[in-house]
């Protein structure tokens, strides 16, 4: 039986790189997306034509009904997950806090915080040995923004990622004796489309001089850290936030 992994926001960027690497490591891969069906379908086609197993499900992680439908569909199609990557995340147009609307802050928190909680909850219900599950591992995708604060750009996003760090620490302790490890990766400046949604597609190249290694990172470099944390090689590692940020 293949191990089953669910990667939220797996259609593009870090999630897509994680899906490709997981397939290479012989996971059956479920990925969710919210809008970009074409990208999700292409990734599924790439994985299956290389001999892997993959499924894409449209589901907004900020909506509880969508999350329940997502997990039910994965149960029915691939079987019980043993790995969850809480990767779906958004930021909005660069702005100072004094100009942020309540709606914008709520949208960011709903996807990044509520979405991560809901998916973690559904994963624990399936993995916990206290609920007759086989155990498993969860990796939350945080951000170095949680410590740097993102002043003048997106303090709401940074604060949402601080919540993801704390979810990681608390949940890890809560389920440590139930066969589930919970960790986070904290990427720095990674070349993906997310910077365009903040209004600055070239942001990584503008800011990369502040990175001790002098460059931005790739989605594949983050994926390697995620898959390591999920693997048995990390069997005594839980509640940690692993920085993947070139030293920044
Ligand atoms: P990206 O290229 O913009 O991709 C975002 C992915 O999330 C897409 O697959 C998107 O689906 C999906 N998504 C967005 N909102 C969703 C929702 N409500 N429900 C379900 N899926 C949703 O972003 P990325 O840079 O790869 O970011 C991935 C994660 O890494 C995020 O949590 C982000 O905060 C974190 N991160 C990124 C960086 C960086 O520099 N890139 C740094 C630190 C942390 P569609 O394709 O359907 O739109």
C-alpha cells in the first residue's frame, strides 16, 4: 500500500514542488487548489504519466464544508492519509496596517490560520492512534515573516504565520503520544507567484541582497525540507519550525 499525502494549495509554487517530490518518493498524492484547475490538472497528468498516482480536488481551505468534502474525497479515492502538508496560503497587496480593511485581514487569517486548523483537525481525526488511526505526520508551511513582521508590506500575513508557528508547537505536544508528529517549515524568499499577488512580482530579486546566501530560494529546496520532516528520518523531531531561508 502506498502512503497517502495531502498537500493543500498543491497546484502551484511550493505545494506543486512538494507534490512532485512526494510522487517521486512513491506517495499517492492528493492536492487541493482553489481557482487554478488547469495548473492542478497538468500536475496530476505529469505525475500519472511518470507512473505515479495523483488526485486534484477543488476546495477552499477557508470553508469548513469544502475541507470536509476534500478529506472525504481523498478517503474515498486514495485511502486514509498519513501525511498532511498545510501549504495553502495567501497574502494581499503590499500595504501599511493603517490602510488595511477588516475584510482583507479576515481573508488572510481565514485561509492561512483557519484553513490550517481545519485541515490539521481532519488529519488528526484520521491519524491519531487514540482514534484507531495508524499515526502520521503534519508539516505546516509557515514563513520567516512570522519573525520578521513584514512592516510596510503585510503585517497581517506575518501575524497569520505566527499563528501557524504556535499551532505547530501546541498541536505537536497535544498529539505527540498519539503517533503524530507536527512540524513547520519557515521559508524565506522563494521564487513563486505569491509575490505577484502582493503587487511586486520581482520582490525576491529586489530583497535578495538581505539574504546571507545572496539569493532567493527555489520551491524544490523547500519541498526537500518538507519531505524530510514527513519522513521516518525525522522520527524524533516534532514541534519544530525549520527555517529554509538562506540564513535570513
Ligand atoms: P503560490 O505560488 O501563490 O501558490 C499558492 C497555492 O495555494 C496555489 O496552489 C493556490 O491555488 C493555493 N491556494 C490559495 N488560497 C487557497 C485556498 N483558500 N484554499 C486552497 N488553496 C488555496 O504560493 P507559494 O509561494 O507557493 O506559497 C505556498 C506557501 O508557502 C504559502 O503558505 C506561503 O505563505 C508560504 N511561503 C511562501 C514564501 C515565498 O517566498 N514564496 C515564503 C514563505 C512562505 P490556485 O492555484 O488554485 O490559486
